[in-house]
C-alpha cells in the first residue's frame, strides 16, 4: 500500500514538482558521496601527519646526538638511522598530498593528472623510498653485526666517510632502478581504487615489465633476509658477550641491561618488517604468476565486471601497500624513539620482578633454615 500510494503521488505530480524532487535526490546523493570521501581521506591524512611527527622527532634526536663529541663511535649508526628517517619523511611528503588530492577530486585521477606524468612520478617515489627504507635497514643491520662480532675491525675500518659513501651508492642504485619504467623498461599504472600508482604486475606485453616487477619483489625479499640474518647474528653475539661478562659488578649489570634493550629492539624491528613488507612482496609474486594487476579492478578501464578472485586480490593489494606505507611511520619509533621511552621502562619492570623473585627465594630459604634448626633445638632440650 505505501508503495502504490507513492507511485500514484508521483504520477499526479506536476513536471515542476518532479524536477524539484529529482534535484533534491541528486543533492542528497552528492552529500552522501562527499561524506564518504571525507571519511576515506582521513586515512592518508593521519598517516602523513603521524609520519611527519615521528620522523621529524627522530631527525632532531639524531642531529643533536651526532654533534656530540662523545658519540664518535656511534656516528655510523646515527648516519644510517638519520638517512632512514629522512627517506621516510620525504616519502610521506611527496606521496600523501597526491593521494589526498585524489580523494578530494572524488577518486578521479584524471582531474589532477590528465597527462599521466604525475602517475609516473608517484610510482618512482613509491619504488625509490620503499627500497631505500629496506636497504637502509639492511645497512644498519650489517653495521650492528660488524660492531658486535668484529669490534676491532669495525673501529679500524668503519669510518663515517665509508658509511656516507655506502648510503649514497644505495640511493643512486635504487633511484636508477626506479627510473627504468620512465626509460621504457617496466610500467607504472594507476592502481585500485584509483588513488595511487605503482608497478604493474599483470601486463606481460609491456617491454621489461615482468623483469622490473619480479626484480622489485626479489630485491625486497633479499633485503629482508639480509636484515633478519644480521639481526640474528647480532643477538647471538650479544648473548655470548653478556654471558662472558656475567657478574655482580656495576659494568656487568649495565652490559646486561643494554643487551636486553638491544635484543628487544631488534626483535621489534624484525616483527615490524615482517608484518609491513612480507604481505606486499609475496602478493606481488603471486599476482605476477597469475598475470593479475590491481588496475583490472577499475571499471572505467575494462568492459567486464572483475571476478571475485581478482577483487579479493585487489583488496589485499591495497591493504598490503598500506602496511608497507605504515612501515615509514613505525621506523623512527622502533629504531630510536621507543628505545628511549618504552624499553627502559620494560627493563625496569623486568629488573623489579627479578629482584622480587630473588627476595622471595631468600625469604623462603630463611624460613627453611629456621624450620631445619627447630628439630635440633628440640633434641637439645
């Protein structure tokens, strides 16, 4: 009945009233789409702001520590972590405003980039800053492993000039690799849902595209393996040196505290890298093998409705790239900031718990001694 009444009302309405109702309906739809866009744009804005704050704090701490004369032995590590923070900061500053602009343009990339140049620039930034973050993390892992396992060689050969040269070579090689699609080897395409550009994983007809996409994934996995292996070597070396320095002196206790902090930090770094990068790299290899690309989900470029499997891959790919971008936000915290804030508190709690357990053992032992003395006292009586 209500449906039939509404239909009768629309039939009996004048043309002016019908135009007015259609206009109000379109305005309500626009309002809904705008509200959805404002909700969606919160994610890149939040990531940009948090990334800028964390990496800026890390850069200020690195700069103040680098200028101190007593930190000469730490300057190589400070250079590595400063380069990582600077890379992550530029990655956020160069890509997040573009994503926000696309969201404000109702997810229509053509409105801000009709020529496709901005898409290529976005892809170069994603590839450059992504691989630089991974390889700078590997450089820091190698630096720590050498400092722990070969301290004499490290102090004699690992100068700040060598560290600067290594970081510069990494940056140049990664930038050269990222510019290959601009030279015609590989291809950067607009990815679903149309707010970002990245390496195409399904276009075999593009010259060198399979080589470029597979090389990116292999380089990322290789960097993770190097970082994990060096961190495991570092943890093993720290534990061995901690056992040799075990004792009751103040220096041995300080070494145990530093060892505990470093081991916790390295475990946190490995967990963050595992969570942030493995999904993207593994999914890229899977999509390359199945000749699937995220831009197949865009209805504007294809005349068919994407299958459910392709849509699932696109959703996972978007989540994976967001996790990889999240690594740029977490890097300064797991490498520098949290060590100063959380790890020391954690070690204080652990020491307090350890001291409590030791005190309880002493109290228990004292009570047992008293009980053991009671029978002998009774026999004496």
